[in-house]
């Protein structure tokens, strides 16, 4: 504004012959020999008032122009970009037990740590599409049974050794060996692996298996560290507490409390990461025994992220938190063990129990509507809605001669209508079990709820199939395969047929669906399969809760749209950043 006013004064003043005045000034400057700074005062003395006014105005214009140009230079021509440094601190609910990808898949805390330390053959991008991780490329045979894999040539373990084919072969064989008791074993039954050279190997399948690539997200172990550890010592090996991988972050330190529980793990940037070096310098993971303590830590600003947020507490957390609401391909159900419970072997009782479940009440009360109702495993292939009808359930039981006794429990001769329901100590599953117990009591069924840790549920109940009914979840993946969950060959561990379901028609459909089918044929077969599950009532499909993940907005570069499991939130961790710097555009 000042520059404009001075110019207008100079140019509009008719009494000033500007050109002649400037010529006089230049002439005087030449006479004063301005190359010598000492002569400047002499020049000023020779100027009259008008000449001095013009000189002053020009100097002010030059000064203001320089300031404006400088501001534009340092703002419009510079941008803020990610910089290296910063410590991302995340709080997780639960305890890590195995910092080992072969053993980690029953515990979200283990999976989270493993995904940061270990690499895999493939992983998924933010849209859920397959991208190569340690693989350079692969080829598939014409019969879709042989996958030839080629590793990148620039990958090194955190201790400096080179990643080779032997490491992948060792890891797969450890997963397949029943002595190692890997939760991944059922996914690789019948899969052979052969070495071609140090950087190439091949998987050989008995039959074509469409989702095979999606199963290759397991972390890879270093053979040179684990090869001399006996299977019975695998869970107790020191390498589980000082893991070495090829992932974006290296293990640095862990701390335990007086009871021996891990409450903190520190990771540091892998400067030699084969992909782009991570921006974050450190990641610190803190473990909490309750969601209340986890939330309190965030409110006190001792953590930047929450690995788990329940729907109950979603709206209670403030302090600049970005909450990501993600749908994971999975379902939670009550699985009936008809082999163990005489009561649950009855089709009529299972039907009555199903009708008595008010799923909407569970979703509203436990999940505050942050979950999807499930009636079949794959609703995208078959739209079906199980009705809630308590009166119909009661009538089914009455017509089957189940009469209420003095305690309000239904009884047929000497048999009481009762069973136990096992689930893990995850808060939302505990609440769900209590709601189910209450709903079933209203039709005269007595239910004992048994709560235990995820590890104990796996070892004491799930693997030996020692439960009447089990409230549990099954993860499907982006390319769903229901074979391990519902085929009769999977009724025993390591299979995951938790309802011990046995149906010849369903078995054939499940085998057919593992092949490479046209979409319309696949849709028809999934529709037929799910009709059989509805008819037989081996389980009650309940819900799929949204995964709620919270991160402070100062952490940037996060890309989250689709994930196959909670641990996949870290798939692009090397792009996350806290620090920034300003550079010229």
C-alpha cells in the first residue's frame, strides 16, 4: 500500500519534471564519483528538497519490494515434507507372549510386534490389493498348482546376514510341523516347497487353490538362528525375546514388571530396510491390562496411538485423536459342539437357541452400533436374515417336551436344559456372553459362562474341543476360504471346524470352491453352502465388529482403508512420520 501511494504522488505531481530531475541526480552522482562511498554525503548535500524526496521514495519502494519478494520466496516456493526422526508410542491391550510369527497368530499384541520386525513374501496395500514384499516376482504354472518364487537380492537380516530361500523353506516347515503347534498349520496342509537356488524356490500344491497368495503374509524366520532349537523349546527360546527379522524396525529392548509381564517394547529404525527407510526413528509399544488404563495413558499424553478402542469408549477420548473405523473380513459366532453336549446335539434345541438371540440388542448394548449383524459367513454371496422370535423358540421347546421346573429351567425327564459357553477375556466378548446368557435364560435355558485368556482358551478348550459351546471369531481374509472352518476333515486340531460340522454336500461344495471358478459359479456354490449351514444350525452367526484404531493427528502418512487383520495397520509404517521439514518446491 505504501509503495503504491508513493508512486502515485510522484507520478501525479505535475509540478515535477521527473525525467529532468532524475537526469540531474544522475549527473550529480557521476560528478560525486559514487563508486567511493565517502562521496555519498557530498551528493546528498548537493540535492535540493524535491530531489531528496524522489530519492527517499525510490529507496522505500526498493525496500518494500525486497521484503515482499522475500516473503513470497520463503512461503510460496517452499513446502513442508516428511523428515526423519520421532518416536511413535502406541498402547496395546493385552500381553505379548511370542515375538515369533510362527506362533503369534492367536494374540493381537504378538501379531502387532511381529508385523513391525518381520517381513513376509507378500502383503496388502491400503486398498487390500496384493503387493510383493520380499519377493521380486513369481510365476504360476498353467495348471495353477506350482508357484515359482524369486526373492529380492538386497535383503538382509537385522544382524547383517542375507535373506535366502532356506529361510522361507525353514519357516514353512516349522509352520507345518505339528510339534511346533503353529496356529498357521491348517493353512498349509498339503503344500510342498522345493529350493531352486539361494534366491528362488517353488510351492507345489496338490490342487489349485485360488486364495493361496493371500495366505503368504506370515513373517519369515531366520534359519541360521532357529535351526538348532528343538520344537519343544521353540516357545521358550531366547530368540523369542530378542527377535531378528528383516522388517522396517529392529528390536532394541523390552522391560518386564515384577511378575515377569512385558509392559514395554522398544524398536528402532532399520536403516538398511530393503524398501524405503522409515521416517520414524523409534517405535515404543506399551502394554496395558485394561482399556481404562490404556485410555488414561492417552489422555495423559504418554502414548500417541491406541491399538484398540471399544465402541463403548469411542466418544470419550479427546486430545486430537483420529479414529479409523475399519471393517475386517471375519465373523463372530457361537459354535455348538454336538459331539460333547447331548443337549446341543438336538436340531430343535439349536433352532430354539438361534431364534432366542436378539442380535440387534447385542450390537446396540455391547457395540453401540459399531458392528454389522451376521446371519451367514459370507453375506455378499447370500442375503439372509435370521428372525428373532422368542415366543417361537419357547414353543419349539414345549413341543419337544421341555417343561419349566420350579427354578424356571426347562427339563425333560431327568435332563436339564443347560450347557456351558466358553469365550476369551476380551471385554466385548465377555459382555456378549452375558447378554446371550440372559437371552437364553428367558426361554428356560441355564448357561454357565467360562472366561479365560486367549492362550488358555486355545490350549485348554479349542484345540482339544473341550467345550459345549464356544463364542469365538474366525478371520476370513480378502479371498475367503471356508474349507478350514467347515469341512469335516477339519474337525480336529489343527483344523478350525469349531462346530465339528459334518455334511457330505457341504464338503463337496467346500472342495469345489477352493479351485479357480468363474464368479457366477462361485456365487451359486457359496449360496448353496450357506443354505446348508442355515438348515443344519451348527452355529449362531452373530456380528462383525468394526475395528476402531486411534492415532494422534500429529502422526501423518497413515493410509488405512482395508485390512485383513489388526496387525495390517502397520503395512505402510515406513511412510508414517512425525517430524517435518521445509524445502523449496
